[in-house]
């Protein structure tokens, strides 16, 4: 497995009536992680799901759970998501007034620590913390919903994260999330992303597993 072109399909777009089936499909696919979107109706204007669904995903998955917390005050729930099966936990920069402490709490659980930045948040806001992170997630839509249109300014931001990472954190995972499909995946990898999240592109495809392969080799 190469480490520079990972795909993290988002189960937000899965069929929740057939979640076990969809996770088993992901297990057999070329996908690397399984992206789990947690939305609280406060940080974002939508509620997705919480611990029970995360636990079901963990029970059936043979791949690491990549948990994306779009919630206010995430410190309250980090340990519980780790116990529910997260391998990595990503919090939103905009939801964390004491970000070093939050990252420390994630690391204490043994999970990979990630920070996501919204489309309007400059990459420069991460300068003083990037060395502590395992993953930076560049949001390419405003978080809260699947199926939104990819924001083109993301390419520039990914290149900026890559430049920073080359200076102080060469093994950083640089993840992109929102509106990722076969029209932008290749360019995202070429400007420095090494993990792509895809929900609608995968689960709306006639052959989701083949779409995962298409994205991975874009
Ligand atoms: O975090 C989010 C949305 O806020 C994502 O992870 C979505 O689940 C991606 O869905 P698509 O844009 O790929 O449909
Ligand atoms: Fe996400």
C-alpha cells in the first residue's frame, strides 16, 4: 500500500438501512480509511449520527475509522469516540479555543490527531500547531452536508499546507473533504493532498468500489 494516495470514503452517503453491507463493500475495496462524519446541529446546521452508528461501523470495518467531529466543544466527546473505535479524530479549528489542549486530549487516547479548517480559515492559522498534528483536513465545502460543490480555492490551500508540512512535518497527512470526485482528485493529489474523502461520488456511483479505485489512481 502506498501512503501518498489514500481514500477515505464517507459513510454519511451510505445506505443506513444496509450499513453493514456498505461497510463490507468498503472493506473489500481499495479504500484505505472509513470517514465518519459527526454533526451536532450547532457547529453545523445538520445532525448526522453519533456513538451507536460509529460503534456499528467499527464492529464491521476492517479499516481504520477516520472520525471528523463537526461539533462545538469537542473535548467533551473525544474519549468516547476513541472508545467507539476511532483510529483518528479530527476536530474543527473554529470549534476549539484551546486547540493545543484538544490535540493533547486526542493524542492521550492513542488516536491520530487532526485539525480541519473551513474554507474561509487561512492555512496560516495552523503555523503554531502544525508540528503537533498528524493530519490537517482542508474543507473544500462548508461543513454540514454531503453532495455540495467543490470550492476551487482549495487547491491553493492544499499547496500552502504542503509547503508548511515540508518545512516542519514531512509525514503529515493532508486530507481534503467535500465535493471530491474524479474531476478534481488527480489535481488534489498533484498539489499535495495525500488523503481524499469522498461521500456522494462513491455511494452515488453505479459501482462504488470501482469509483474508489478511480479516485485512488486519478
Ligand atoms: O464532512 C463532510 C461534510 O461536512 C464530508 O465528509 C461529507 O460527507 C463529504 O461528502 P461529499 O461532499 O463527498 O458528498
Ligand atoms: Fe467529513
